[in-house]
C-alpha cells in the first residue's frame, strides 16, 4: 500500500506555504503529475501532467494567490480535466 508519511518526506523539498495549495499539489502528484518549484517572481512553480509530449498540460502555481482555496480548486480542476489520464495510476509493479 501507499504510505502517505513516506511520500511526505520525499516531497518535503517542494512544500507550498499555503496548505490548500500544497494539498492540491499532492493530489496532482497522486495523479501522475510532476510538480516543479521554479521560484521566480510570483510564480512558485509549475506542474505538468504525466503525458510525455509537447501538448502535456502545464499549469502555473502561484506562490501567494489572493485566494489560496480558489487557486487550489483550480489546480485540482486542471488535474481532473487532463485528457492524458494514466490508466489506473501506478497499478502493478
Ligand atoms: Zn494532460
């Protein structure tokens, strides 16, 4: 089984200051997305879906969104709307 505590340690290097957003990033990673902190200006980083190609979904993550809950919801929405969903995320080894 997947243990969240372990994942927590692994991803602690890119922890978003806003709890809501951080949870959305987890949600994204759980769906095969890659979260990359770029820390440039207002942009905390970006996340890219698991699709290998130029048309992969790419979403900007803001470091200090006016409404963190809103921003988190939008990030989750992008994950759900991704047309490149991996079939059965991470099943079988
Ligand atoms: Zn996608």
